[in-house]
């Protein structure tokens, strides 16, 4: 059992998702994997927040645009 209770194989699969260019035979340090996971999650949070902001802004702008476009 490793980080988050993952087996070695599961840890390798997760590492391939969160760490670019990692090879399957590389040793994976739990600290590195934890940091990469935090970065991965923070990037996805940022993307979701920006997407929600864009949707809200486009809804507000489309209501305004519809009112002024004949």
C-alpha cells in the first residue's frame, strides 16, 4: 500500500496521469507524487472556476447583446 492506499500498480498509473514524461519503470517518491497531485488538482480547480466565470459572463453578455441587436 502506498500513497492514498494505492497499490504499486495503481500508484504507477496515477503517476503517469499527474507527472508528464514519467516512465513506468521509474521509482516514484511519495512526496513527489503528493506534490504532483496537488498541482494537478489545483490546475483543474482553476480551469473549472474560469469555465464557470466565462459561462456566467457570456450569459450576462448574451442577455445584453440580445437587447441591443435588432
